[in-house]
């Protein structure tokens, strides 16, 4: 087996050195009757064979790059520069563990420090952690953190929160014995969330751009939340939007969480992605996840270490702020490299291209009979009301080779009132030909 | 106060300083690298894009007014910056990485290639299901392998890491208890457990009661029985445990736990020792997470991403969270929401957006297919063989808290062999760095004084282990001979000497700030 | 003024009906460099054995328990900015809280300095 260096001779010599006659003697603590004779699995396979097997599975899927592609709703198709994937595959990044020995992991640590700074600056917040699993789990952690800060147990979720994010928060809260007030889905972007905030609210969780694409003015929500002693948790699923819209930090958010996949990371059918988590300096000790901090070494040279780890599970155990251990280090690295390549100048331009493409697409699609746009404002994603069931339209368009967006019913099943809604995203990867093809096909399907 | 004796020195102390005398501060291949924020410029970008044609924005009043403060680098600068940073890292590709409980094994590059096939890397989680049949097939196939290896009934693939898998398993247990309407709120956790275990149980409202360990670090079934009651919801046990030992009495413990109406959660962090040797389902386990980034070699990536699928026994199978893959006669079906449920499916909720760590699923399945059932078993045998080979090579010089006995895939030493030398486990570990090794896991498990937990994995050759053992033997002899400075000053040859963790924690500096003169100049 | 000790390595200095509480020199030496302290709110009523404060070093977090019952009358806010005082001067400047005693009969259960020293010798 190509991955196992020991030869038969080695094994015999080692067993002799250990002083046991056979390998089974090393497994003597496993009760005999429970020892497995063999597994009902195929035998070892060479590289070519594995490539064939997995290649066949991969070939049954339709890659986003091969079709006009407008699917978003929490994960976005963007172009990632070639150097990003090259650099994250450097052995020293790819095959290193969590930087528990800082003297020989300064590479990972300095990257995390750069990542934390980029995320803090992008969100307009004072501190960011070294990443979470993804946007949805970061949101659930933000709610738990708000409970710790406010010593209250009731979270209010806006109707524009991604339905999966809502489900993750609801699951965690139900299990932890906390309460959640989830407002009804808000495709029109018109709900009155202020009315839902009261003196028992720990936090109000608002996504902007919302699941339906609306840009939400967070400032009045922050004001009402703060007046009631609650926190504003601002959520985003499209981090690229922060290149063009006012950051949550400037609008009064106390915790900002979101999905960072769009920068540096491929779609990969939903994961691994990278959760971003930022907050105010005064809450740093209530924050979940790893933090990297600057210090000096014995020669007085600048260096970085994981710090404030007494918040974490390996020290606080049942009193930890979270049970999180693993972060999303390699995805955070990809994020940081891509963001470094973009810089402020590149990010702004990329965000404008996304917005321009989406604006143009929306204008084209509403030309189709019976189609209305539900958004006054949006970034690179918006919601259409179709004259018939959106899931069927999406299937019909897929049959024509166009992946048109996400029918809301896929995430909000059992809600006939939402059945005709389609969430459509357009990014820099779409060409004018893609948009024209989509608009023409939609005309046909709806005709 | 609670006494915690893990308070080893966290500031560099009085080590002699050997300043670099080069102009640059560089030391040949070790090149000092400034922060991105010190070398980047605001008008530089490494991505060529055309400004869009004039259009009417739809941003309402929320267009960005404040600058972001994100300097950029051109591509050559960015490549050099991150290559230089990478060179400051130790990695499994460059050397033995014996971190106990972390299973730092070789990461085959075939797996990276497979994960990057456009059919996996470039598919969206919410594409029409008709366009992702291969992805669902792959999830089903991965599930089949995991269930066969563990002898369990169902699998939840979506958890994103080991601790997340633990949370998933304990949520299923909580849901099962609530479905029966029982008032169980206590979870038993051995004192040798990973910190994630009590943290997970506490997170969802369980009260943690610690089970004392026997002198050899294993769990005494009588101690468990004494704590069992109608209030006990579950026991969380790591097997093989964190001392590197297989819990001999696991079947008796499981039976007692089940007898008391409670569930058995197994922390699968150490699964690498028993793949193809024992099936946890037959040991009485009700739920176990599997760290794909440990046992099945998806790369650790400097701390993640991981993946933590959870396998369930028949008693918990129905509670597996959404989404899951239902295997039918017509092929696998991805069940994403409540509306799609069939009879007997009662998921406790949802752990993540979308369907889990697909990129890790591909890598893990690629690893499994490469090994086959026979190779997976051989890998476990070699991992255990290697650990015992290291144990036997060091046992006369280093001290084993559990006595001289066979271990599983990792071997545990304590610091008694350093008594009287003035050298701590930390100093010993840092001296290993100078010898070109990543240190073992230290000060864990907590039940052992100055613990050193060594897990060589099956990826090491005999020659590699021989040199490692010879190196550690030499260090022990030097420690005992009074060559103290070698240890107290270590590491001397790493990119950095010991770092001042006290300073980092007392005055946290968690992001780059513009130096004062900079901001004055800007105004 | 009389000073008492506990086997949990707290010291208690009695001045009238006010008890000043801190951790012993032995405790700080075991903890290592203290980097953060979490102090209780003034006015909080603590029963003997309740968590009165949390003290963190880089690698460890430990709870400080109320050695006697009392109401929190003052906390050493200087520790927030200079937690190093606990290492430098654990039994004077590094005090944690002042408690107004509510059950002074509990003092009888505490150790005197000699007994505490003897106890530490056994560790």
C-alpha cells in the first residue's frame, strides 16, 4: 500500500523489538469476541483506479463554470485567482496543525493576524477572530455570545435571515433551552422588526443583504436594540457586498458574522467554507473561537501567538464560551490571499462589477411576462415573483442548460405563498451572453 | 480556589539572547517578513478587472461612505509574501509530527486532486438536484464506508468538525430523551476526556459529572455504576482513551449505561487505532463522531477545516439531523427539509447551512478507496505498531504513568524522568524543536503530570522512528547530565525564540493598527 | 487583624466585620503569570463556597471561592488593568474582594497561618 512505509521485514523486526509474537498481541485489550475479522469493503486501489471511480461521480454533476449560472442564496460563484490555490497547497500551510508551538508556526499565525485585521476592517468592527466553521454556525455562536453578554435568553431573528441560518440558530437555542422569536419570511423587505424588540431581547439578528437580497438599514435597528439593552447581530452571506455597502460596524452592530466563501473559496457543494466573526473590543472575552495576538520573542522580535485561550474548551471545559476546537484555517488563508490580491481597489471594482451585472440582469428578467422584482435595493442578488411555481421553472431552465437561481420553496417548503419566488444571483463570472440567454429562456418557459 | 497546575511559564524568562547580526535580520533561508499592512498599498491590486460601464446603482442610501483600509499587493509580491510566511511553519510534509490525539498522518495529494475536480469543487449546494446526482452518490458511498467500519446504523455527515460532531451526537441524545419524556440532565465525563466533551455537554444544558480515572488512566466500570441514576442522560467516553489505552471494560460500561436507560457517546478522536480491528457498534456505542481530518487524512490546514460525521446506533438513528442521505432501491436521496421526511425519521434539527464539508468528503473517500478495507486495517495496525516501537525504545529512560504496558496508537509519558533536572515538559518539547521535530502533545491529558503524548501514526518509516527515538534518548541523557541551558534556552534555531504569551494576553493586540506617526501624516 | 487561610489557597484578613480575600503566594506560583481577573459585582451576597472571582493565567482559569459568607463591599479594580499585582504581591496589593461578614462563626473552620504552611508542605 503506497501510503504505508513499513515493509514486512520492518514489521517483523519491530514486533521482535517490542517483544510480542504477532500484531494481534498489541490489540489484546480488545475483547477477543469483538475483534473484527475483515471489512466488507473493496480492496486497496491504485491512483488510476481511484481517479476513475471518483471521476465517474464527478462527471454526473454539472459544474457552475460550464453553464450560465445564477445560483446564490448563501454561496456564490466567483473567480478565484490561480495563485490562491497554488499558495494554499504549499505543504507548510496545507499539512500543518493548529499553531500550538508558535516558534515553528509563525506562518500560520501571521496569516491569522492578517485575516483578523482584514475582517475587522471590512466589517467596520474592532476585533475579529481567526474564523469559524461557516456563516450559519457563526450566527448561532453570535446568538449564544449575546446571551452571555446581556444575560438574557431571547433572540429575535429577522425574516430576511437565510432559512438554514435560522434553522441552525433554532436548533442550538432549543437544545440550550433559550428562546427564539423568528419573524415570518420577509421577501418584500418590509417587516417591522423594531416592534419585535423589547426589554427581554438579548439580540436581534438581521441579515443584510437579506436572503431575498434587500439592503437593510441597520442603524435604526441598532438604536432600538441598544435602547432596550439588546445587541444587534448583523449577518451577511455575501461578503463581497461589503466592498460596496456601508459596513455593519458603521451602522451600530455589536457582533458581525457572516460567510466568507466568496473571497478565495470554491463552491464545493456547500463546504468547507469560512465563517467570519467580529465584535467590539469590550466584548472580546465573551467571543468564541481562536484569537491570534501580537507579542515578542526572547530576542525582542515581533511574533504571534494564540491568545486569550482561557475562553476556550481545552481550558475552561464545561465553562468554555463555546465547544469550538477546529476553525477553518485553510479557507481563512485562501480568503486572506485573495483579499490581499484584490486590495481595496480591486475589491471595490469587483463589487461594482457584481452590482452592475445584477442590476442589468434584473432589468432584463422583468421583461418576461408576469415577472416582478421584489427589491428596491440589492447588491448582486434579488428576488423575483414568477407567474408560476418557481421550482418547476428552475427545472425547465436547467433542462435548457441554464442554472437560474434558487426557488424559495427549496428552503421554505410548505409555504405556498412563497412558491412562486425565485432568488437570483449574478456575479462577475456572468457574461452579457449568459444574461441574454437566461432572459430569453425565461421568456420561453413562461410563455 | 480551584487549583490548576497547568500554569507553566508563559514568558520567555532569562534565556541568553543571541541577537542576529545581519543587516536585514534574515538568517539565510529564514527571511523576516513584514505584515501585509506594512508592505501593501491602497492603489495596488493583483487582480485585473475592467471597471463596469456606467449604470444606475440600486444600493439605496447604503452605498459605502467609509474607506475599508485594505492595502493590496501585486501578484509577485503576494506570492513572495505568502511563500515566505509558509517557510516559517513546520508541517507533516517536512517532518515527523507526533502530536498525540491529533493523528498527523500523510496527506495524499491524490485526494487534493480529486477534491478539485470541477464536478465536486465547482458545484453549488442549491443547484437543482438533477444536476448534482454524483455529489449525492458520493455522500451515500462515504456513509456506507463509515457504517461498515463502525457497525452502526445511520450517519449524519453534516457536522463541520469533531467538536461539532460531538454537539450533533449529544443533541441526538437529548432529543431521544425528550421524545421519551424523561428528566435526564446529567452527563458523565471521565477526567481524562478532551475539553470539548464537557464543553459540549454544558452547551446544551447538561450538568457534567466527572468520573475519576483508575491509576492507569482507564475508566473503572464500578465508578461509572456508582454514578448512574435515572437522571443520567449519557456517558461520553473516548476509546481508545486519551492515555493511549483501549478501555478494556467498555462493553461492561456500555451495558451498565444502557441498563440505566442512558446513552453511550464515544469520542472518535482516536478511531485511527481500531479501524478494521473493532466495530464501535459492537462495543455498545450509540453515537460517535469521526474526525475525517484525523483518521481519514484530510489536511489539517493550520487548524481546519475539519469534518466530523457522526454515526448512530439503532437507538438514535431516527434523530440524525437534516440534511441526510436516504438510501433507497432507486438510489440515494438527499433529504433537506421536514416536508421530505418519511415515517420513522425524526431529525432533531439542523447543524449547518447546506450539506456539510463536501470537499472533505471527497478527500476522505479518496483515502478510503486507496486503502481499501485491507489497507485501512493495515494502517491501524501500523499506527499501533509504530507507537509501541517508540514506547519500547524510550521506556527505560522516560516514565510511563500507566506502567509498562502495551499502548494503542499513541504512547503517554509523564515528567517524572525529569525530576531534579530543573527541566520541564515545556523545556523538553522546545529542545525537540531545535532537533527538527514538532513536539508531542504536552500537558494533556490533564490527569498526568507534565504529560507527553506521542502519536507517530502509520506514516513513519522504521528509519524515521529510529532517529526520533535516538534523538529523544539523547535529549533525556543530556537533561539528566545537567546540560540545562540547552533546554531552558530552546528553541535556539527556530524562526522565533520563545514567545511572551503573558504579554499577549495582558495587553491583547489582535489586529494591526496604523502606527501613530502614520495617522498624523495622513491628517 | 487576624489572617486565616483555606486549603483552597485563599487568605482572609479580618478587620472588624469586614474580610479581605485574596489568593496565597503558593497559589500564584502554581498559576503562573496572571493575565486576567473577573471580579464580582458590589453588593452581591455570597454564601461560603460560592464562586467569588475567576483568575486566569495564560494556560489556566481558576475559580476563587468565597471562604466565608458575606456581601461584596469592595473589589480591587486595580487588578483589571494590572493583573500582574497578583503575582507580585498576592497577599497585599493583589487582594480580590472585601466581604461584609454575614456568618462570622464560619471563621472557626479556617486554617491559621501555621496550619496552612504545614498543609502546603504536604503538597
